[in-house]
């Protein structure tokens, strides 16, 4: 193993993230991979898109993650009649002062949970472009910063098409990860049923307590940014992402924003797993969740029943892993 000089101590980061996991496990059965990836995005400072059929605890998991943080929280239910001002806020005229005053919308919170993001029209979805990327809202020529940390957790249903709108590519690109929330295993479902049968039913979110402050999270993110990564791994990331732009099964490849997301995500994952250096395995583990929403299949590949995950897997098999 290469000597990277001064080692980074991740014991506090590990203790803090383990405390978050313990709090979530009080209510959430299983979903270990989803929780790990959500914590990775939290450390990397990126937004998360959760996709899954109704009833697999997407909203509950997102809400409980927010409860473990000592920060402001707001929840938005996207609907077809939702206007951009319902999200960002609006200017109200004050006759006494003879001027307009900006009244911030629900987006002005540290953790914003957006339920069924694909139910709002493109105009409302595009209102999120600026705030998700730059962490501020511009209204009437004035810039209003949102609180830090700032994290958008959005859910969407992949099956139901009635009354839904496709998310613009530019908006999808602003999500660090897209996580597919699957069905529980038989054992996990039995545990869920046992919990409900023994009177633990409903949504007892009060049992989950805040364990991580905004200041602690800022310190942890700073540690993650200083993670060591070898030049050959930077080249590996660039080659992986670059291959999506020339693959014959894709008509839309990933942008450099995907490369940056993969880099930041890999640093955060390594830290979460207690290492102060990134490995090729970190990059491979995150490649599907970073790329699946940023690339698009050709119509022919779609008709054949292919998926973006299949393409990412194929690309990873073709590129030599640096050692």
C-alpha cells in the first residue's frame, strides 16, 4: 500500500454515521444499501433521487434521514397545478412601506423532501435548477441563499404514468445519485409484519432523534474533500464516463458533471467505510447510481428491453481496472 503521508482519522465520522444508521434502523427494516448510499450522498454534498413503487418506504426513509440531522426540514408534495412560486417563494407588496418583500418558499430549508417530483410540470421542476446547483434563489434581481447544508431528497414512482411528467435531463443531471428502492426480502417483510402486529404499526417517527448537527456535517464534508485519490483512478473515472459518449447503445452520454459526481461520491464512500484513500471498487460500486439517470438508451436498445444499468456494467467490463 502506498504511503499517503499524514493519515486521516475517520473515527469521529464513522461514529457519527453509525449513530445515524442506528436511529434509522429503529423504524426502517432492511434497505442497508439505500441507507449507505444516502449517507454517501450526504457526505459528498449531493442531492438524491429515490425511485420505487408505492409502499417501499421511500418517503419514510428520506423523512427519517432528515430527522437524524439537527437542521431545518420541509416537505413538498408535487402536483400538476403546483407553480414555481409555491416552491421558491414570492414577493408581496407592503403598502405601509411602499415596497415588495420576498417571502421565502418551502425550498428554504436544509433538507427538502419532494414527494412525487415527476407529478409537477416542467416549469415547476425547472424552478429547482438554480437552487439545486448554486444553493440560492434569484427573485426580482436579488439573490437569496438557502441554509447550509442544503439537500434535496426527491421520490418518484417508475410505474404510474397517469398525470406524471418526465424530468428534464438538466434537472436529472443535478441529482448526485438515483437510487432504486426495491421490495424487501421475505425475511424483512416478516420482520415488518411482526413489528406492525406487536403494536409498532403506523409511522412512529418520534423514536428517531437528531444525532448530527450542521456544524459536524460541515466538518465531515471537509474531511471527505481532502481524501486521497491516485491520478490513475482519476483517469479511470474519466475513461468510464467518456465511454458513455461513444457507446452505440446510447444516444445521450454523461457530462463532466457525472465525472465530478463519481469522484466526490467515491471519496465519501471510502470515508464512510473507514478508509482515507479511494479504491477502484468504490468507483465501480457507485458507477450505476451516478450514471443511470444521466445516460439515455437508443430507441432500438430500449425496444430490446435493455437498461442503462446493463450498459454501465458492460462499460465497466470493457475498461481495464487500474491496480
